[in-house]
């Protein structure tokens, strides 16, 4: 399902809901990341847990996995949106943005900014009062990118691997 059309340098691009056939290309984007290369794998023999995760995401109305494709239907970017209802902040719904990736040769053309702008509008449309995201502490360029878009580094994040 098409979510938006973006006319940018290197485009046009279509934002759409990811399909099962996009799992491999999305994994390729995740595995191409310097911090995740040793963890995420696009290899076919490693696909079962990713395919199961996609099925769970796809079935959950609070989740939206976005694939950004070219006119040739090539997946060149992705992000995952999660809508989280909560009691804090007067019962506010939060939009969590995760796993934003743009293919390396398309960075700097405005695609990432257009994706985030679309996500902000989608958050408003769905009633979110707050948008949050995390970024690895070593990603200085990503931090500058998010700050240019109006995000503030307001919290310290913690993780516990299980």
C-alpha cells in the first residue's frame, strides 16, 4: 500500500508498507550499517527469525514497517514506526521511530529528512503527542541529522540484552 510519493534527487521514491518480499532488501540495508554488520544478516540461511519478525510486525496495527522504493521497485530505505499508548503525559500516545536506514549512495539528497517529515505527519494523523527515537552514542552524523530536524537529545537511554 502506497503511503506517499517523494520527488527528490535520485528519485522519485515511493513510501509504502513493507511486504514480505522486502525482508531481504531491508536486511541488506540493516547489514550494511557499520554498527550492525556483525549482527544482522541478509543471508538466506539466516532468514527464518527475520521472516517471523516481519509476520509479527505486519499483523500488529501499532507497527508500521516502511519500505522506500524506486520506480524500478528497488528498496533503498526503510524505517519502523511503533505507536505506544501510555498513561504518562496525560495518556499520551508516543511514536517510536526505529531502524531508519537510507542506502549509502542516496544519503544527502533529502530522502532521510523527507522520511522523517512523513513519519512526523503520520504520528500527528494517528494522534501521537510525542515522537521519540534512539541513536547509538557513536553516530555523531545521525545526531546532527536528527537535531537539524528539531529533535532534542533529552534523555539517557539504557539497554539490557537478554
